[in-house]
C-alpha cells in the first residue's frame, strides 16, 4: 500500500478505496481473496480505522467486495453487467416483430443488453389480475379500479443466483384479453417480447417514453437482487404509446446500481449555413 496523500483533493478514505479498486480490477487482489484487516489497512495507509471502514464500505457499494459475518471481507467475482442502449434498443425490438418465429426465438432483449445467449439465461414470469391504483390509473390514463394485467419478470444468468433486473409491467386487462395467450405466464419468454405480444392484438407502438430515477431498494428487492447495503437501484419507468396516442403499457424496470448502465445517444441537427 503506497499510502494516501494529503495534497489529493479527495477524502482520504476515497483515496484508499480507489487504490484498492485498482488492485481488484487489475487482478492483483483476485476474486475470493480475503481482504487485509482494518488494522492492517490502517497501518499501511496511515489512516484511522474509521476511514478504513469507510473505504471498505465504498468498495461494497461499488460491488467489488462482500462482507461475510464472522469471516471477513472478500473480493467478489465480477458480476454480470447490463448495458441498455435504450435509444436503439426499442427500434431493434420493433424491427424484430415482423420476423418469423424461428428468428425471434434466437435472441431477445436481455441477450441484447448483456451479450449472453438464450442458453445462458433463466427466465421467471408471474401474471396476476389487479385493479389500477391512483399511480397506475394516472400513468395508463384509465379510471382508478380499471382491471389490469400485472406481469412481474426477472431474468438471471445461469452462472449467478441473483437476477440481472426486475420488471413490473401493467397493461389494460381488456386490451390484452383479446388474445387469451397473452394472459398465460407459461407462454413466457414470448418470442419477440412485449412489442410482438401487442402486435398480436393489432397494436403498433409509436413511441416509448422513459423516466429514470435512483432510490434505495426495498427489502425484497435488496434480497432478490443480492444488493449490498448502501447500493441504490436505478428505476426506469417505460411508458409505451401506440400510433393512436393511447398508453398501452407502463413498466417499471428495477436495475442494481452497481452493475447496470443506461446509455443514450441523441442525434443533433446541424446548423443551417
């Protein structure tokens, strides 16, 4: 440990955390390695144990280490990352709607976001009929109490236990009931995803609007997604609007903040010369 420097503008605990992060990402501290104790880190860095604890906490929030009760803190194996390029993702999904089923079966949105294959993934879906509360009634532009189909999805890599993301999707029940197959969770994963499901009932999407927020995970989300204390989730509220201007789906996507990326690209108009 080279020690931290008072002339560096960053807090000293963060300097230590950054130094340890370099050692982890370079492989000098390999996955499964027991981290030095607080006392050892304090001695080699010249920091107080409080600052050392803050540095280790920062590493946990970055998803680089994991504390095991009574055993110590260990370097984590790299987690599968999700990288959503949303500006191109939805057009990619729409273009696939008109492909034949054999082509749609080959890959899906999660594979697109992760680089994994269909065989690498485990898929979970739950369907329930619910009534629109105030939030969903406003989002879907329907009356409160309107029947909705609530779909809960999560997808996991077969190499990890924790899901990559979670999604809560809501559609007007009477709309999707036009195709009874859309009410059966056993038909998931549906080749072509939600846009193809909507296509089967005559719906074409015109646009998708997104709102991105960061918040602490709920206890259930933290447990299911295997999120360490201090790590936030990113939530994407995705509102799908058809070519008549009708809201046909609202989905809340929940993504672990330590292993998710949202990438946006915006084409700018050139100046007139």
